[in-house]
C-alpha cells in the first residue's frame, strides 16, 4: 500500500470520512473537490438518520467517480488509539477494489494527530493477504495495490506524514512475519528460513545474517537444537541477525531470540491429528524476530541489535530423539526428555545460552511454547515472564501502546525447583504434572539465562523476558488488524521497546 498525505483536494476513487458519534451533518471539508451535484447528494445523505457516528456505523454514498464512506468511530472524547486503529482496519476490510484502488481519508474537525495516525495504521496493517498459492481469477487480488492519501488540516500534515510513513515501514516487518508464519511447512523448513534471511540481507549495507548449518551446530555442540531437528530430513539450523553491527561497539545492546519449529508433530510423543495443521505456525517466534529486523531496518534505526532464531522441524522417525533421552546442550547442562513435544524449550536452551555471549543489555525470547498459555490467556494476550521488573514493565507498556497485550505471569522458585528435579539430568523438559504448564516452561528457560558480574564482582542473571505467543501468533478472531492466519505479533511491541530507549 502506497501511503501519502495531502490537503483536502483530491477525492480518490473511494473517500473515507471518519466521523464521531452525534454527527449531524457532513463535517467541513468533506465535499471539497466533488462536483456540485455530488456535494449535494453527500451532504443530504449525511444529515439523514442513517449516519450516527457510532462504532461500526457506515454510510455509503455513490457519486460519479467517487464513492464516499462515512465511518463511525464513536465518542470523540473517549476514542483511544486502539479504537481508531481497529476502526481503520475494519473499514479497510469492507472496501472492494471494484470501486477503484485510490483511497482518500479525510480527517475533518475533531481529529488529533495520534488518532489520525492510528486509524491509518489500522488500514495499513489490515491490508494483507497470503494468496500466493491460489489462482487469482477473482475478487480483489488482481486489481492492483491500494493507495492511501491521508488528508488533514495543514497544521497536522507534517506530523501525520511522519507518523504514517513510520507505520507503513513497521508494517513491512509485520507483514513479512505473517508471510513467514503462513508459509506451509513443506515450503518453509529450517534451511529455507535461513536462505530467505540471507536473501533479505543482500544489498543491505547495515545488516548481517549468518546461518549455522547442521555441521556447524555439531561443531558448536548445539545439541538442544540438534536433538529436536535430527528426526527430520530437513535439518535444523541457527540464524543470526545483526543490525548495524559496527554501531555502539563495546556497548550492550538487545538480543531477541525466537523459537522456530517449522512444523511440530510432537515427534515420538506425537500430537493428535486434529488441528495439527496449525503447527506450521510453530516458528512464529522466529518469524517475529525476522520481521522485527525488517521493521527496524525499514525505519532506519541506527542502533545495534542482535537476533537469534533456533530453527528445527520436530518429526518422529527412526532418527528422532525419544522420551527418556538425556541430551547435552550448548550450555553444558543436560536435559532429561519427558516429552519430545516439549521441543521449543530444548531449541531455546541453546539460543538463550548463546545470546548471553553477545553481551546483551537484555534478552527477549518469543515462542509459541505451550498450549497451557492459551488455556490461561486465550487469544487476547501473550504471557510475559521476566527476571527483571523494569524490563517486564517496559515490554508490558510497549505492548499496551501497540495493542499487543503482554500479560505479566509469575516466575516462582517452586517451578524452577520442579524443573531441576530430574533424577538423571540437570534439567527436565516437562513438569511433574500438567498444572502451571506455561510457568514451568518459563522456569525451564530461565535455567539457560547466564549470569554476569557487575562492577562490584556481584553475579546476577542478565535481564531476560520470555513471551509465550502460543495464543496470539494466530487464531485471534477478535484482532481487527488481521483477517486470518499469522498475526505478526510483537513486531510492533519490540520495535517500540528497542527504539524508545
Ligand atoms: N508448539 C506447542 C505449543 C502449542 C500448542 C502452541 C498449541 C500453540 C497451540 C509446544 O511445542 C508443545 O507441544 N507444548 C506442549 C508442552 C508439554 C508437552 C509439556 C504442550 O503445550 O502441550
Ligand atoms: Mn511441541
Ligand atoms: Zn512446539
């Protein structure tokens, strides 16, 4: 989607006029540029009872060459950025390209800059489809891209232009994350993810991507990733992302780690077949990392950032790992496998341990880690665990600002005790029972966050946060910004977190 800003001049093929509750007539500037006849029709329609301005209320007025939509957004005083963003998203979802592809939005009286930007952002985020494997002989697909001109009073234009350009740039990362998530597992397997990352880095002077293949994983003793991935003919790999590698040298910078199971059958602890198709999304943590780097790059972020994605396909086979196995990990700690279906934490054990070697200011991992997290929070929020209150608060706040809720969950010593109670290894990959499954998983991950010494020689764990995105990576039908499929969740949260420090 091309996004521009301008004065109240051009009318577009489609003109959107967002209006507040209680609207009695077409706001000033609504009809600028329309013919006299069209203006009269539009004004007449707007003064009728059909236009209420309540959320969801929409009034369509056809005129020659331009279809005008009044879109209700509710009370002006209580309109939130979420309300505005969702209204924009829902509005875009209703438009048909049969009317043309040039959209003009007219923000008339009463709009403040941040709500205008949020409304436009909703339209931008919602403008996404994954139709590359469908023959395009119908509907919206073959009619070209939307273009969007956001019109407002001149005093708003500069700020609005900056805001919508930023939203559009970040959205390229969100949409990339959705593309990766939506790819089926026969087409996107660990090394294909690595290949796409390398391809993405080509020609970008301030990014570096490095892929550690199966052989390299063996050399580095990344046995957590190897154990999970070895049952598949699509071998595992680790992908390292570096943005602005030459900036802030010697300084601590963030490291973001992703779970990247391109398909999770459960392995030998195989899953039931119903719903298993959704396990193609089990690499969404890694998709978010990749999308985040695109978003940071596209917005011109000049700081240094590291990313690590732990890629594997979890398959049952003669070469697969088994329940009861004791595996080595990159950390040197051993893991007793209770379920091969608790594979995400095994691959993350290596990714997290590695991340500490990059001297990070903080580590954030993202993982579609547990069904238990979906039981706890549904599709409305990701679970957020952290060993650092200030980091946790910042992620929670960034999530709220972007309407990607990250809900604080407890890291309790009892859970850590449970996960370190294996009779045969240092750590066990499943809890003793099913209760608190999302918390025991987080407690497991914490075992792989390294300590470091401060200036006084005191050791403490590196600040770390874990986001369980099992419920938010796909399937949230209340999310107005997504039609279906992968959501691209937390690209925007982490972009805000990283760029606002
Ligand atoms: N990828 C799944 C978690 C998942 C399940 C995400 C459903 C989204 C929807 C993960 O690898 C898994 O299988 N976890 C197990 C852990 C258990 C064996 C300790 C689970 O949640 O059942
Ligand atoms: Mn699993
Ligand atoms: Zn999984």
